[in-house]
């Protein structure tokens, strides 16, 4: 006995059954199929629209392009990798020389029978930024910390980075040159940059945001160890800020300066 599997399913095990039975007897054949699933890839951009290439790897390999549409402030687009057998896949985003990724450029997807898995990617168009700031926060350990500095450069182009930054609280004193601007959000007046402490040679990432002028406790700052363009939200164990929650600047302010 042979089974014809519908195109929207994949067989689990053999599709044929060879058996026999004595006169007047019976035999049983069992077949199992699983519905195919799909991965929906969503692409979001800030600062402009462009085409982005995505590669699917796993039991099935494929390539697709998303061209985002929208305004100069934000754009979006999507593509679907359909007809996938249950299993584990990886979706990887190819580089675009005019954009900087916000977070990881790969997505590990586990497709279950008949289900849809979603992968989301965000990119910011490369942009120049200049910000200054100084003041006081309470860090993640409720300790008073003072900071000050300036950062200038184009996101994704370390050679353009200039400035310095210092951060001081009891037991921790950091001071060093700005050596990389990871991301600039011109619409929300936010910058991510790295500096290297001159004493320990350790790298740190700063995210600061200018909400209003004068500051009314809504400007924010985060600080964490390391300099990795794939880590743009304060991870667990950060000095200041955690996940999407940054520390408010209580005294002083953060200032966004329009591009000259």
C-alpha cells in the first residue's frame, strides 16, 4: 500500500506499507503526516527605505529580498518562506552598506507542524550625530553616579568617532575617548556610542537620549560593559539601565545638536 502525500504536508516515516495476512485475516498499515509551516520575515527601517536580502538555511535553503516602503522616517516590508517541514531553521540578513542593524542579523526559528514563526529585523539608516551631556543618575544599584562628555560621528563608521566620556561613582571611575558611534536615531534624538577607559583599557557602551529642553527628568542614560553593535539594549548585569528601561538624568541634561 502506498500513500500520496498532499503538497501541504510532509510524511513522517515511510509512505509505503508491505504486509500480508492469512485467509480471512486482516492487517494494519499506519501513516503519519505533518502539516508544513512557514516563517514570516518582517523588516523595519528608520531614516529611509531600501532593499534587504535574507537567506534561509536548514532542511530547506532559500533567498528572498524585502524592499521596504513608507516615509523617510519609517518603512517596513515582509516576506514569507512557506512550505517548510517542521524543524529548526536560521534566517540571516545580508549587509546593506547604507544601514546599520539594530540588534542581531540572524534569527533562529523552530517551525512546528502547520505553524507560523515570525522573525523581525530593524535597521537604521547611517546618520551623523553630535550629542553632549552631563549630570547625575542613580544606577541599577541605587548608587549616585555622575557623568559627562560629548560624542560625535557617523553610525557604523568608527573612523569618524570623536569625543570623550567620564562616569564616576563610589568604587568605579571611568574616563576615555569615544572610539565608535554604533547607532544614531535622528528622529528620537538618541545615540549609542562606545568609549575605552584609559586606565583599564576596557570598552563600554553608552546610550543617551535627549527628550526635552530644559531637561525635566526625562532625558536618560544607560551604561554597560563591552562594545558590540548587536547589543543595543542594556543586558542583565549592566551598570545603568536594563533592557528597554534607561536611567533618568536627575540633575543636568543630555543635549542633541542638529547636524551642521
